[in-house]
């Protein structure tokens, strides 16, 4: 597939990734009004044209949180990236490392903090939710510190969980509801299936096994509801 723009990447992902996981990252809550408004707002940003000037010396470098970056870009946290592709968070962190820009690992990632740290050389950022289990939060922050995370990104707008209609339709929950429709869709993504069979990382690595009583996807669902 010839990739010429971001939209081509989106179409490629739609072909390769099971519907329930693709829709998770390509949709928003409720009517998706904010999601679409953000897209429209970004379209109004334009580069200021300047002509007749010396462009032999160009520099996109900037200082962000005390570090100089080659360009003003950082990878935002994306939940369950490891279900879009096997070891997805590790691959994204390595790509960011190659370009010299920060990568932010989500609390709700598939690959754990330790997984990403063991497979990269550069410090990365960590995104943290404000949850009721303060003991778990403290331990999570300590794990991020030990993993050399250089910044903590705190999400403060999730006191009420928003319903994602596409997730309901696709049966994306904890644990996922595998319907005949979902099964047929999975079988149409052979590369994805092979990738997931080849990795041990298929659940929320930062949470399962690190919270008392949360040992699998079923117990994770009840715990998550109690945190917001």
C-alpha cells in the first residue's frame, strides 16, 4: 500500500485492525461532538507564508519540559494500543525514539511500564488517571520513576466515564463480548491474529496483577467502575 498522507494510514489501519479496536481509537464519546470539533479546529491552523527570505538555515528544534526536541511533536497517550497491533506501545515508543520525540504511555496500555522501559533506551512520559485507589496511584508513579519516565501527564477530565456508542455496538468491554459478527471480522484480519498469537501481552499490563483482586479482564471491569 502506497502511503502518501495520514488519511492513507487511517485506511490501512481500518483494513488491518479488527473493527472493535479500530473504532475505539477512531471515535469519541456520546455524539462525538468534541471529537469532530477538535478535527475542525485543527483544520483552521495555517502556516504563515513568507517569501523572499533566506531559507538556507532552517531549524524546527524547540525546548519542551527542559529537553531540546528536533521538532515540536510528542506522541499522546493512546489506550489499548497493544491491541491495535501486537506490542503496539513498544513499537510506538521505538518509533518516537528514532525521531527523537517524546512518547507517552497510557495507564490503560497493554504493554506495561516495565515492558516499554526494557525495550527502549530513551526516557518516556507516563499518563496517569486520577483514580480513587490512591495506594495504586502511588505505586504506579513509583513504577514510572523506576522506569526513568521523565514526565507525568495527569488526566483530569475523566471524573465521569463517557459512553462510547461504537464500543457498545462492537461489544468492546472488559471482558470483550465476542459475537459472531466480531469473530467473522477477526478472521478477516489474519496478520493481526498471527501477531497477537505471537505475543504474551494481551491484557492491561499496568493494572492486572498489580491491583489486589484484579487478576483478569472480568475483575478489571468491576474495579474500573469503582475508580471514577
